[in-house]
């Protein structure tokens, strides 16, 4: 009997509060415990201080078992996702980039086009840079990717997904408060009435998003 494909979560562990008070990293770790141990929606989760560390962890989690879903909880901007100051963007997909090989290795373990990489980060799929990143990532990884166009917190708005070969259908102005879509300056906060909104406790990308 074949094992169920893995559902994994990475979070940024560098975002601690002042004087060792709980920060966002603690909230993201708590989310991993909630989703994993209590709700059984994740098989494993891990806090990383760099993208190299994060991808190396994914590589060693039951390496002969396929991956159905990979979530990243952390910070983002338009077309980018951060662990601390360490950046993941379309440049990481180029052959000379240090992250290219580990990303390609993860690609080989994905179950196919319906596998999901979900960036639970602010703005990563927003504006023109977010459109470009979504396209480049899905075409490179050969899987579905999801991300947000707004600043996210309890409410997480502007959630959209893309499959390999597709092009974004959401507006490059969605979630942008100021600046043109090619050079956005400020993003809008998520809200219950904003488009494609879920709650932070939601564990799935709704159909049609």
C-alpha cells in the first residue's frame, strides 16, 4: 500500500519578538502544531533561517515519498518571499543560482501539476512582479502555486492560484494601494470583504481561487 503524499510547511523562524518575547515565528510555529498535530492537515513542519536550510529540510523529509503540498509561512513583497533577509524570487529559478538545484530536486518529488506550493505571505502574487513570479514558478516547478495580493494577517485576501502554462487572470492592481502595477509602492490590508479572502485558520485554497 502506497503512503499518502506528504503535506509540508516551512516557516521563517527569524521573526522573534523583542527581548525573546513571542513574535510572528512563534505564531507560525503554533500554526504548524495546530494544522499538523491537531487538525492532521500537515505531515511535518519546520522553521528555517534561510531558504537553503528550508529546502534542505524538505529534501530530507522521507526522501522517497512524493510531495502533494508545500506551504510557506513568512514575509513577502510583490514577486518575492523572505526568510529573514534571504530572498526567494524568479532569479532562484535560473541555473546559476544556488537555490536552483534544490528547487529542481523538490520538483522531482511533486505528484504532478496538481501538487500545490502555497505562499501564505503578504503580496507575493500581487502587481506585475507577482504575476511574473507566479508564472515563472509554476512553469519551472510543474505544479500549481498559490499566493496573496494583499497584506495578510487574521484575514488573508487576494488568494489566487495558477497552474503550469496558465497566465494570471486577476488584476495587477488588486491589493495595490499606491503606485503603478509595474512599480507598486504600498499594499492594502486584507479585509473580510476584499476579494478572495480566507481566514488564517483555513487550511485549503477554495475551489475557483
